[in-house]
């Protein structure tokens, strides 16, 4: 009788260990999200992330290339105290141009990944880049968010705002800011 209960206890312990191993196997994936736009600096950040992060963690790393597409404004500035809305034809044309631009940006990013023999998932978020990148990184359960830095000075950053600065303060995961190489840094 004791042998049967010992066997059951061992089976239950084995089942718990197997379930725990399965849970850690799922948690082992290290998800790196790289935000790209149509700048050389963002493509450099993608290339840097592949070379220095993904290459070192190939077995347990998942790369996601993210592009934040600006929202389409249907409301235009008021004229003579009346609201003016863009015609549907115009908003459709802008939407189509945005989609083509996003496809071109993602295609270039995927080609960089392929040239380095890395598989990557792609994602496009719509909205203000600061908020869209933060929200997408959270939804994607990113372990690390990588962005490029334009290298704005303090005054320009104060007036124009800095996406990377915003992300370091608001993203819920670590943020890595990749500066451009010194030769192209102005």
C-alpha cells in the first residue's frame, strides 16, 4: 500500500516538474521589439540589435520589427468658425499612401533581417509614434525595446520632443537607445 502511495507521489511530483518546465520554456523567449521609421538611424538600430542582441541569444530570442504609422486626420483647421473636414477621397488617398510607405519601410527592415539570416515578425501600429510604440511594446510583451537616436540637442529636443526620451520614461520594459556611429553623428 505504501509503495502505491509513494508511486503516486512520485508521479504527481513528476507531473508538477513537467508542468513547471513547460511554463519556463514558454517564459524563456526573449522578445526584442525594434521600432523603425524611414531613417538611416532606425535601420542602424535594427542592424545593431541583430548583431549584438539577437545573434547572442539566437535560441531563445524573438525579433519583432515595429513601425508606427501616423494617424489620418479627417478634421482640418476651422475656417470662419466652421469645422472643415477632409473629403473621403482625400483621406482614402492619404491612407493608401501611408500603407504603401509602411510596406516600403517594413520591406527594407525585413531585407536587413534576411541579409543577417534572422527571422523577424513585423507589426504596424497606428497613432502618435510615442504612444503607439509604448502600447505596441506592451501588447507584444516585449522584454526589450530598441530605438534609434536622432541625436537632437537639448534645445531641439525641448521644442520637437524626443520619441526615445518619451519611451524611456513611459515604456513598461527596458529601452535601449542606439546612437548612430560617430562618423554620421552630427
